[in-house]
């Protein structure tokens, strides 16, 4: 405690270091203001993204043939085919060709309402991923493999019992296999039940990404309603949920959503997607939490300067000997300095991010851009994680300052190993492989703790640094930075004990 109190007294009595901490906050926030202000030059109207039951931004657009049904019941239907159209924009042409995107969907759906973002459970066939059960946007389970055909349809069934919906699939409509169970505690007694078709845009996952509109058409057999639903006797009606094809795609020229009867069955055409929003080409024009935290690197550079000088100033002025005379245990001196810079840096990071996010959202809305919302817990993790990111980097800078004894050399080392890899990877200046390597093994991996962009297997996009994605999970990335910091701190402790002041 004695060493800690002494180091804190030193820090707060040097105005340059205190103003440096304030400057770090201002640098982070001002970078966000400048970045969002430049967006005003490219204003465009963007509808607010729907929010799912978990608080995440979602796409919720499909063509839905449905009835309003009350209570418990079952819906069963065979799907005989899934076809589609894609917009081919190669060679400057805009023409429609046959084909389905990998996550085109045709199936049965139970949803709380027709409002976007409402709770739901669905069984479906997909373009390339067989039968799936999905619910509340983020949950996905695999069923039967393969594609349906007239000779070998895929039979789908949903059973609602209270707030529980269970999905089944079958190859013959006789022997059924349970795929999964969804719990929809917010679902009302009266729900919307029926057939749906969606087709997310065709996404190019190489060559810089890009997307083009797509549609899908599902051929359904006779729909069987069971339980209380069989007594309803209602009429089927078609609705374009979301009012259009959504942010993930739109109808190619000359096509539109709709439905027709086909004997006892239905043919339904739709576009859009029912899925969580992700980054990359699938996101479209929108800001993310990461966008509002991009100024962190500017604040980190300022704090690096402060942390390095916190120790090198004593070397330069010959004051370290006085410090060690007062506290002979050299490890405690370094621990005290580390605790002070870590606490200051954490406060700077948390405050800067807590201000930057709402301020960035206001600027984004003013520029008519959508904002990709995330659950409160995820946003809180990004805020506190930014504080931890700056704290670990500040201790790393302090340790390197102790090892190298020269301010310019230590500051350069931190910038080159932490800030530069981050800028190269996310600035699109490196191929995906080298960019991911840097973000796995250098201290820049710590920036992953700010990651809020979701990565879902059921949504096709470009999951690469150029699209805002880290190769490591948030806490894993921070752990890499922590390992570098611990290594540098251990080296600094050994050298401080062995060398003269």
C-alpha cells in the first residue's frame, strides 16, 4: 500500500500526466465525431433495424401464408421443391438466372405476430443445408440432410403446447424425428401460423464481398392442422412480413413475392431473411458499436505516452534511486506503478466508450444511417472491455519503458506491436490470412474485446477483419494481450532487480 500510495501521489501531482488522461478521452471521442460527421456527406435514408426478443438487430422479412390461430395445435406439411432466382450482375449486366442461395428457406412458421422482431419458431428446408429448425433468430438446429423433390419430399411438423414449440421432420410423413424444442415465453395465446419463404441475398465471400438480390419459391403439399387449430376453419391469407425484402436482399427485376394454390397445396415465392443481422456485405448501410469505438486506438496512443513517461521520466531525471531508497522492494515499486496506470487507463477507456457509443448513435441517426443494436450485456462488455484493453496496454507500455529506459523507443514498440497491426488488418491493407495472423498473435488481439458483431453459421457473410471481424472471441483476444503484458512485466521486474537505478 505504501508503494501504491506513493506512485499515485506522483501521478496526480504531475499535471502533464493528468491532462494526458483527459486528452486520451477527448481523442477517442473526437475521432468518433469526425468519423460520423464525414458520413453526413453521404446521407441516405435507412430504416431502423428490427430488434429481436434477445435485443439483437435482426432481419425479419419473408412472404407468409398464414392463419390466426388460438391455443395449442400442430401444423404439418410436405415440401416437394425449393427453387429460386438470382440477379446476375456480371459484366455490367442485370439479368435474372435460376438458382437458390445456400440459406434460402421454405417451411412452416409459428410467430407471435406479424410485427418484425416478434418471437417465432420455424421448421424449413434450405438451399444447401438440409432441414433446419430455427427460433428467435439466433437459434439453429440441423435436421434431415439433402434437398426435397417430388419423389422424396421433406415432411415438416411444428407442435405447440403452451409456450413450447417442438419441431419434427420425416421422409415419409409416418415416422417422425424430433429436431428440437423452442421455448417462447412471450408468445401470446393467439399466434400466426402458416407457410413462409425467404431468400437472403447472394453474398460473394471472396474478392471483397458484395451481394445481389435473390428470391425463392417453395412447393408445398396439403397443409394439415391438428389439435385446437383444426377446428378454426379460417382462410389462408398472404402477407409480405416487413413490407419489403429486408436489408439482406430485394426482389430481382421482374419478380415479386406471392402465393397460389396448387391442387391441395401451395406455391409460395418470397425474398428477404429471418435471421440475426451480421457484418460484412450482409449488413448493408448501418453503423455498429465497433464503429463508435474506433477512436480507442487514438486514446491508446496518448495513454501509451503517459504510461511510458511514468517510468522513463525517473530514469531521465535520476529520481528512480530516490524512489527505490524509499521503497527498497523493487518489485513493489513496479507493481505500484502498474496499478496506477492500469486504474487510470481503465477509467479512461470505460468513460470514453460510454460517451462514444450514445454520441455515435445520435450522429448516425442524424446522418440517416441505421444502427446495429446489440443486447445490453454485450454493449456493457464492450464498454468495460475497452477499459481493460487500455489498462493492459498501459501496463505493457510501462513494462517496455522499464525494459528499454527510453521513451521514444518504448512508445514506438507499443505502437508497432499493438496499434499498427490493428490499423493494417481493419484498414483492408492486408489479405485476410496475414490480417488474421496479426490479430491472433500480436497484442492487437486485445481489440477483440470490443467485438459485438455477431457471427452465425446460418447467415452467410464475409467474416474477416476487412468486414469488422476478429479471428478470436472477445475474451480470448484480451487474454492474448494479457499474456504479452505479463511477459513484458516479468522481464521488467527481473531487469529492475538486476540493474542499477
